[in-house]
C-alpha cells in the first residue's frame, strides 16, 4: 500500500510514549474527556465535528512508523481521516454504564495507524447522552483539553445548525514545535539545563516503597480499585490562600509542600523526589494547538526535622522556581543522565510518587437543541506511579484524589495521609514558625510505608 502521508518530526514526549506503547499497549496513557448532553443529539454533526478537529490538528492524525528501527512520524492526509464513533445504549447511571465507558476508555490505540482520537456515545433514557472523547497522550496534554472541548462543541453546534464553522486555522502545527525542540536539544541552553538536573539528582534517594497493602477480597469486575477521593475542608482552602499571601507562594506550591511534608511525616523519609507535570506552550503561536507539550519535572525536597513550617514552604517555592527555569529538558534525557551518577547499568527509578493540580473542566453549555456539561465520571487507568496525588481546584473547593497501585499501597494508609495533608495548609498559615514535625510525629516505622532500595 502506498504511503501518502507527509513525514513529520516527533517530539521527545511522543518518542517516549511510543517506547512505552511498545512495552505495554494497555491504555495507560489514554486520556478521556466525558460530557453529558441533555436534549437532542445530532449523531452526524458530532461525527463531522470529531473529524474536523482531528483534521485541524496534526498531532491527532500522526502515525508512528518504526520500520527503520527508530520512531518517526507520518501525517495522515486530512481527507483520509476516519474517526471511530461508537454507539451504545444503557438503562442509566450504574455499573453497566461504567463498564461501557471504561472499556471504551481503556482500549489501546494503534499508534501505527491512528488517528489518536475516538468517541464513544452512550444513549440514556430521557434524551440524555454520554459523549466520551478518548485521546492518546501522545497527541494530548492538560492544556489541550480546553482547546479540544471548545472546538469540538463549536463545530458540533455549527454543523447541527447548518452553519459554516467560524474557527480560524491554527497558527502553527505541532510538528513545528517538535522540530524546534530537536534543534534546541543540540544547543548550549539544553546542555546547561541538563547539567542542572544531573547535579540536582546526584546520589538520589531510593524511591518510596509502600508495603502492607490492605487485605481485601478480589473483585475482578471492579473498575476503580486504585483511587481514594477526599475533600479539603473550607478551613484548609482558606488557609492555603492565606499561606500563599504570607509566604509568597502559589496554591500549587503550598499543596505540594503539604503533600511532601505529609509523606515525610508518615514514612520518616527526609529526602524526597516527587514527579510533577508542567504544561505550557513555548510561544503564543502554539496556544491554540493540540499536542503533548508537557514534561515531567523531578522535584527533590529535604524535609529536615529542624525546619519550620514556613521555611519548608519557602524551600518548596525556591525549588519549584529553579525547576521551572530548567523545565525544557525532556524527562527521559534527565533519567539517562542521572543513571551513571547512580552507578547502575539501567536507568534508575528516580521517583515513584507524583503530584499535580488541575482546574475543574468548564461546561461547554448550550449547543443546538441541547445543553452540554462536563461529566464527573472518573477513569482510573493502570497506575503509572505507585502513588499519585491530583488536586482539583474549583470555585474555592479543593478535591484530592490518590491514584495508587493497590498491590503496593494500602488504602487505609492513604486515608490517614489525606488527614495529614488537609491539615498542613492550616499549619503553614497559622503557625509558620512552628516545627514542621512536632516531636514524635515523624517516624521511619510507619505501619504502611517504608523506605527501601530501588
């Protein structure tokens, strides 16, 4: 079969995810966006809208080719894009609906054929329709979600109304970023950033190994065994704002400090490395481009027993500022650079704990003959880290979610960790000069977690 696709550069993130997919194409890096449409659904308009979004953004129609032994990219011509839109029915909210959505979300993509976007529509009683958009992370990041949401439902509204869409063409292509990144990686600035990380991660600690997971009966049909959700109290939310103002920090920094301090308190581990994603567009021309512009930073913190609460927040802030000044070196380059420093033949596991903060998705609102809202359905893929904390911010409310490997981390330990975590912002705001760890609160003999070797 003749290949009519144009060649396109792959970014470092795309190359890394291609390698991950070769090892385990299990859907771990699928990203679902779930919407609830109430009213009349125009299936044809929805399909056209999905096709149009995919045609507009090269990352969504990139095929990964490894015939030469290394990954390269090919763009499927826009006119050849065929987006899969599945159709199903369910009686209502319950296990049957959850199973339909989960199966659609977890199904692996074929990176060699694409496209890297598909839809699943589930029709419910009472003119309600669940619209699940699934994208592979090799074409998507956190800032891509609002772009895709805005364009998909704008196009849907136009097609359902019989109008021509009024969307400007993207001012750049993701492939342009990939080429710029390749050129940058050969320069002096990239070398300086890599030196920073190599020195910062010199002699890294062993990752945290959580032990003694809870004994629980096996539920083979359970879809989400690896998540614990909790809410921050209003007092904690208000204390976060006060700590930000008093200590010159951002909510992200205060919440990261809370997580790190709680981990240190529960495990007795002073030297911590926590992975956190950073997502931003390098220049204005890429602001409306869908693609994986994100990177993972390894934040190393020292939870010294003698440090005060306020000093620890300031440390976290300083470390984050420096990390952001050196954020462009791809994660896999950092790992490869750190491996020799650790004296291992293979790349070490530098961290197994991650942290992120996200804004609650915005509701698209009214479209032709219907109203669309972001649905809270929660997808829990196979764990990428032993433990990940994601905090969702929404109109003065904080919701925390621990995603974890239930074979390595105990759920009861996480509920205790959540209590510590929610109390930390209050300590930072009210008693910044008090010890981070009052006498007797930090112990290396915690019943559910211990430090081990990698």
